[in-house]
């Protein structure tokens, strides 16, 4: 999928302005959020969890991971509507039945320690990560934010969330595909993934 996405990205005109490509989402960002995004554009490892249009400045990212973007249909994967996300703090106190989900089963690997090693117990649940021992949040809080962004994805259309990243014609066909993508990127840089997911959730908080 990434190869196809990168081919689509290469088709964008070199003279297309950043302002015109990010306007559907920029209208949703104000003040410090906008400044933070400008900083992230220049400074982060390049992991963008489907938050901006495909033909944007983010598409030329790199480093640890390439952007997760829609692959060539429309201006962006959300149809131009602003992304609306809920924080891990919300999930800590709501929809408690989802706390029983098992991190290892969902993401396909062990959760990360504070040192960055994927070696926490296989029985660790979302609830353990969200409200349990702080060490379960992982390096850079990567486990915590991976759980948060995953719950946003599978609850799209509920609780004010607008995050249509999963499904036919979307960046990921299934929730499992999305979870495995997140995990594979965290294997490369758990601290960076935690930091970028935190920023994206903050910038697009509902």
C-alpha cells in the first residue's frame, strides 16, 4: 500500500502551494495547534496518521515512516471534513468494555517498555495501558497513544469522532491492517511514534 501511496504523491505538481493543499484541515486548527503542526512538518520523523490531505507538505516526509494518507481519491481521506479525535484520557474513562481488548492480539506484538523494548507481557490489556501502572504506557507513551488512535479509528462516527481511516477505499482495509502498521512503525522508533501520535490527537481533539 505504501508503494502505491508514494507513487500517487509523486504525481503532485511541484508548484502546488502548501496553503491550497492543507486548507480543509487548517481551517480546523488555530493558534498553538497550527504552530505545532508547522514545527512537526519540519522536525519530526515523518509519521502522519492520516491527518492531512494526501497532496500536502506532509507527503514529502520520511525518516522513520512515510505518511499514512489516502491513496489518490478525492482531496483527502475524510472528504474535506475536519478530523475529530478523542484523547486516550477519554478512553480511560469511557467505553470501558473496550478496556478488555488485548494489546498483543490487536497489534500483533508485545507492548513496549519504558526503555523501548517490545517485551511487556502478552496478557496486557488496553485497560492496563490506559489506567494501570504508568510503566505500561511505554517509551514516549507509545502504547498509550497507539491504543488511543486505534480506538478512535474503530469508533469513527461515534462520540463525535470523524476518523474514517478504515474501510473500503480508505487508507486501511481493516482495523488489523491499521494496528499492524502502527506497531511496525513503533518497532523502528517507539518514542517518535508516541510523540507524533500525541501531537496529532492534540491538534485534532474533538
